[in-house]
C-alpha cells in the first residue's frame, strides 16, 4: 500500500463502525501495519463534530479493541479521524461534491482511497453512483476501491441488478464484496490444513469420506435485528454467504497459486458443480424451523413464516465429490454458539479385531473447529490397555490458544481491511460467485413460500433445532455430530 491513504466510511455513525471497523483499524495502527499518512473520514446523515465522532469511537475502542493500548497510541490515531455530515438522501449529489472538496483539502495531493459502505444494502448502488458522478472513483491520482458489506442482493435478480449498477461506475477489480467469515483465522486455516499437509489431501475425496457436516449455530435470537431479519430468514442471512463459503473452502480443488484470481476461481467452480435442487425436490433435500417465541419478538409479525433454522443436503457433481452428501445447518437460539466443519470418514472395509463389547466401531472424524474453541480434532481408534484387542475412540487435538496464546487470533475485520488496502481480493467475493449462490437458493426459497409449502417445524430455544432435523438426516442412516471439544453425539 502507499504511504498516503484515505479511508472513507459511509454509515460511520452506525454500530458496525463503532464495534468492528474502528477497533480493527486502531489495532492495525498499533501494530504499525497501516500507511504512515492515514486519514479516516466518516460520512453519515447524523450531525456530529469531529470531537463528537472521536468520543463515540473511543467508547467502541475501549470495549472492542483486542489488545491493551496507551493514551499516546489513541491520541495519535484519533487525530486522523474526521467526520463529514451528509444529506439525508444518499442520492443528493451535494453530499459527494462537498466530500470531494473536503478530501482534497485534507489530502493535498495524490492519494489512494478505500471507500467502505457500512450502510443498509439498498444504498450501495446509489452511493457508488454518487462517487462516480463526483469523479471520486477515477484512478488517475491513486487507486480507488470500494468495500461492500453483505447482503449482496436478496435473490438472483437483485444480485445481478446490483452487479450491473456497480459495473457502470467501477471495474470488477475495484469492488471488494466482504464476508467477515472469510477473515477468520480458523476459516483461512482450512486451506492450510488441506494443502500444506500431505496427510489429508490424498484422503480428501469420495473414496474415503462418507459425508461432510457444516454447522454454524448461534445462541442468540434476532434481538435488535428483528425488523431486518423477519422476511429474510436464516437461508438468506447465513447460507448464501457464510455456509456456502465454508463449503467452497472444504471442497475446492488446489489452486495453482495463492493468487487471488486462482483461489477465487476454484471456489466458483465448486458452486457451479453443486447439484441444483428443483422446487419439487426441496422438501426431500431441505428442512426449516422456527424457535418457539420468535413471533413474540419485537418487530416480528405474529403470523411470521420466517425460518430461524435450516438444514440442507447438497451434492457436488464432480470427480472428487460425486455422491458425497454435504449437510449444512444453521440456526438461532440453539444450545450454544458453535461453528465447525466435520469430515466423517468411511468405516474400514473389514474389522479384524474382536469386539467383545459388541458395539459399532466409530469411524474416523476430523473436526475443524472455527469457534469458540478454535482448533482441529481428529477422532481415531486406540487399543484399550490390558485387553486382547478392545478398541476405544480417542482424540488428537490442536487448540489455537495452547499453541499460539489466548490473544493470538485477531478480529476478522483486521485481516480483511488490511487485504483491501493491499489490493489482495483473495478473501473477498467475486461478482459471479454471488449470483451463482443465489441461483442455488432461489428455488428453495420459492418452494418454502409457495402455497403448498409444509408448515414450519418448531424447536425449543436452547436446543439443537427441531426434531424434524434429526429425522431429516436419519433418513440417510446418519446423525448430526459435534466434534469440537467434546466429540459426542447430540442427544
């Protein structure tokens, strides 16, 4: 990155800026990873002075900054924070004209700029159009990049329309569609585990793997997001981005290099190979539920049919994964917060050892634990001492906190912001990837909201989801598993 850089945050008076963006940038500044001459300019319709803006952000840094810091570090950083109030309408050109003039006065010369759109998604296209009209996306005086938060569209048609509008002003190389899940260290470690360890990759295929489970469970309900969430649901909120991203990392072919284009191309190829689910097959390959009490949440319709839990069975039609089921599930108000990928290997073809306990041999299981107990767990078989050949499942475990320290894992936004400043798009979503993901989910959403759709299953808050979800996977002779820290089957 260049020595002189400006970061402009639209929606700077909002929660994301205070809780995530500024603490991440402050941590990066304390680590001396940001440009020497840096300005951070917040833009929003709220009337604030620079001092007001800095005081609000200081409260966020006090609460959410990862490492301890000194007053000198904060004073150095806060002196680079500025606020410019915009018009209430994002289509008002005066906002962009005034901002262009203000930035020119701050920068006084050629400078690189990163625009971060921390706004509701309906404003993305208008803000980019406004920047373009004001000449602020022209790269004659330095690079210009735009980071766009999720959700990127609400279906295939809206995602395609948004891409078209963005491309009227920006080249694809200027657009950084963010998914904070890809910024997590443990998610990035999926590729390292696969491609830097010869012990895994030769087994990573249909010959040895029985099935794959990907779980992203949340303890919390919809909370203050109820107004947004109701009508959106867990499929749009979690599957289109987070879970399909995890599936891509697990299933992708080795890229030729660590280059962003090579890596993103392999992820897209995985999505293209996923077997589409026709509307008349949705009930067979999916199920959905809603936690009891959801309709009593403030901002939720009393007759809401919005799902807060979903489970999908997907197949990838290619040489590596043919007929290996991928089970994806996510839900709110579940038993605990947990994100993990479980690779269930096949049973040995023949068991030569006696099994006096007459119990079924538990197959090998590799669990990639993304949160909260970050690490890797391998379930394997061992001989019980002082027996002829009794077998017992044991764990081989790696924990990030034990190997690297409790504070070793940075916030996901630190990595993503740094990559955007460096022009590395590896962990950002390509435009066609967003459209392909929506094309896979649109038939499911349509079937769930058709007149003859089955009723929502109900589950108790604090459980692992509806009983129908257990029946859904049991039809294949399998059950939901948990692999991180416990290696026990769900009850």
